[in-house]
C-alpha cells in the first residue's frame, strides 16, 4: 500500500488541516492557478532532464567511441582466432 504522505508521517486529519490552511491563505480562486504553476514547473524540470539525457546520449554515440568499439571488436576477433585451437573440450 503506497501513500504519498507515508515518508512525511502525516495522517489524514493533518492533510485536511493543511488543505484548509491553504484555502484560507490563498483563497479558493487562486488554488487552480497555483496548481497550474506547479504543473508547469514540474513539466519544465522533466523536459530539462530529457534534454540533458538526449544530449548525453548524442555525445556518447560520437565517432570516437564508435571507433574505439570497432577496434576492441577487431582485437577480440584476432584473439579468438589465435586461441581457437587452444581451447579445451568441455567434459
């Protein structure tokens, strides 16, 4: 059972009190505006993290890395060719 307030150790009554305080402080008309602002902020953070991830992926797919990988594969094939006749039979 997952509850979003589990890590804060807040009970249902305390959540109601917090919501009432928010309504009293900001007013019922401003709550949707505040929620939209929070949603936009979360969306911007999510987009920024996706941009960073895509930039890292583009950088890691660079030609230097590809060349290194190809060189390692060539060396691996050469080692396998040399050691192919030396390999032991499995019992």
